[in-house]
């Protein structure tokens, strides 16, 4: 299977990146991916804000934006999947080309702009996929909506019956002025509106906040304080970065968010800061530059209860989350940890 996957990846790299991604999802739906189900063991099984995960290695939002391949993705080995970002109304996103491979840097730049089929279509697909595994929804806002908070609340309410957790995404760099919502006053207002909807729904499912990596220590402290004040379930750190340091690829100057290996150290530093700021009171999900079991283990030891990946699969395939989970199990055993939970924050 691994030889077939490598051959498929080599063929996909000959195509336009966005078209290649669509082909990859179609291949999964055709049954061409791994089908053994989530990798698990007594060490890997973990709880995240009340969610029972077979393993802590998930797939980040953006890989299956429109929830078109939920079942085959979860059958390929990850412990959970986050779909979206989802907005109330369908929107096309930014003009193409808007996705660029930076192969020399093991990275990617995207400026999609929350392209998606809208909450009604995605809700129908999620309803059809219930029972496939742990599925979350990344909440977004339409580009032309003045009151972004109302959009987040609307998607939360519409999709609440069909998913297991939700993430407020205020950190994409590809929707104009969206990152402005991470400022203390704006974020306080937004979380007030979204958590009011969450309370009306019973707060029975976790609600996370996804933040950018390009924040100062003071901004991180404000976000941590607000997350606790609004009793959020945790923080997802981090989204893509606008920083362009040390890149070698020809596409390095493209506008958009950078993901992949160059983000690893920055995302790791944010995780260490958040763990220190929250004192372990809030579960944290680590994203950004995770491409190996060692990367996942380092993020967990820095404070993450679970991790997510996306860009590394562009280079290593859909079997990567399962392979990382297996490697993580071995690393936990090597260091004498009986569970993921025991290792969380071990380096603090």
C-alpha cells in the first residue's frame, strides 16, 4: 500500500496543487486509501475536553473543507477530523491560483479565502457521515458579512446536531480583517455572542478557539485570559503564518498563509507559552509543522493534548497520521508514559 501511495503522490505533484487535492479526495472516496480504521492502543486512547479519541493525531481543517470524504479519511488511521471552514452561505473564495507547493521547504502557501459549499450542504453531508468517528467543524464567516459573530453563531447552531466539536476560526489570514478579531475587545465581543449561542445549545459539545502564530506574548496572554473567562473548551494553536523567513522555494513571495515545516518552531513556541499562561487548565491542540511522530511528541510534551496536521500529507500521504500515531505510541512506551495524558506538558 505504501508503494502505491508513493506512486500516487508522485503523479499528483505533476498536477496543479488545488486540482491534485480534489483528485486525492476523489481517490479516497473510490476506496484507494488505507481502510483499517483509527490506529489505537491503551497508551494512545485519550480524552480531549470530554471527547474520547482513539489516538491524539487528527487532520486539521482545510483538508476536507466540504465534508465530502469524512468516512474514508477517518478509516485511514487518524483519531479525529476537522472539516471546514464553514460559512453560512456558500462562497467561491479568492481567485485561482490560490494554493502553492513549496517543495524545497516542505511547505505550502494558500489564500483560499474560506471557499466552501455553505452550512446547509455541509450539514447534510455531516448528517450522512454520523458514526464514522470524531468529527469537528471549523466555524467561519462570509467575507461580505459585517457582523462576523452572527455568522459564527449561525453555523454553530445549524451544525450542532451533526458534529462532535466546533472551532471558532479568527486566525485565517485570507479573509480581510478577520485576524483583527483576535484583539482583546473585538474577541471579547465575538466570544460573548458565540458562547451565548453555545449556552443556548446546552454546551454539550466542546468549543475551541483557533489562533494565529504571529502573536506577541501580551496578545497570547489576553487570548488565554478571554478563553478562560468565556469558559471555552480549549485553544487550537496555530493557524498559518504570514512570516517568510528562510524560504528557498520559487513561490515563497506568494501572498497567503504559510504552513508546513517552516512553521514548526514558531508553533512549538506558541504552545509552550500557552501552556505556561493557562497552567494546564485549558486543553490545547497543537497544529503547525507536524510531520513526524517526533514532532507530535514534542508538541504534546510542550502542552498539547492532541495534534493536527495537513500540509505534511501533501508530501507523505493520507497514511501519515496513522504512521505518526504508531510512532507516538512507541515514543510514549520508550519514556515510560502509560498514556498521552501523562506526557502532556512534560517539558514545562
